C-alpha cells in the first residue's frame, strides 16, 4: 500500500517546492499537483511529488488524522510504516 504524507509549502521555485513535514524540510516536485500552490498551502506528497493541494478547510482534520495514525499503529503496521518511511526518507535525504 502507498500513502501520501501531508506537508506545508515553505517556498516555491518553478516546479520545486520546499515543504515542511513535521519539522523536516524536503524538496518536492510540483509537476503533477492538481492545482497551483503557494507558500502556506498544504500538499499531499507521494514519493517526492505533490499529488494534490489539501483544501484549507481539510488541513486540521488531515494533520490530526496522521498524528493519530502514527500514535495508534504499531511499528509493524504497514500503513504506519509507509508514513514513517516517507518521513524517514525525508530525514535521510536531508542528512545526505
């Protein structure tokens, strides 16, 4: 199963955005996002691509759902592992 990870856009340069994922910043491509985005917007990221802009009225609910998901699921749960994998890949890319 593949799952996107929500993040907040910090800056945009052409088709690249710097996105904050729970305090970790990562570059994300904007080539396939469903509508234009700007700093302050939230997107759903999947394997380094913004796949959709999260509507402002859904941001709080989306972030709360992901926080709950990560807290409630065990380390060996596949969905939680996918989200953690996206976050860990972001951290590894940042280091190196």
